[in-house]
C-alpha cells in the first residue's frame, strides 16, 4: 500500500466503467493501486480516480496501453494541493 509520503501518480479516466476496468487490469497485473475521489482541482466526468505509486508508472502504462484503457490525464500531486500534469 502507498503511504501518503511516497510519490504517487493520479490517473483520471473518462468515466466510471473505464476506472473500474483499469482497476481490474492493474490489480491483475500486480500494480499496487487505490481508487480515490477525483481531487477538487482536477476535473472529470467521473468521480473516481486511480492512485498508483510513481515507481509503478511504466508498469501501469504498459498494462493500461495493452488493454486500451489509457487515462485522459495523469497528475503528480505537489504541496499546497496543486497538481502537475504529466504524460503517463
């Protein structure tokens, strides 16, 4: 499980179905992850996002790419509640 101080990546998807499908694929691929509410500063049609450890970025991208479930955006949290967009 990811502790709050560990660097994480927030993945935003188009809708609930995509989030739940991505969750299933990531768990099946052994990527530690957690479903979280979409942070307020980030917009999404879905109220859920996926948080993965930053060191699992490449693995998550490979799994989601093969499943054609790439997120619409990915973000790195920073201090002060802001988020930096990044390429998954």
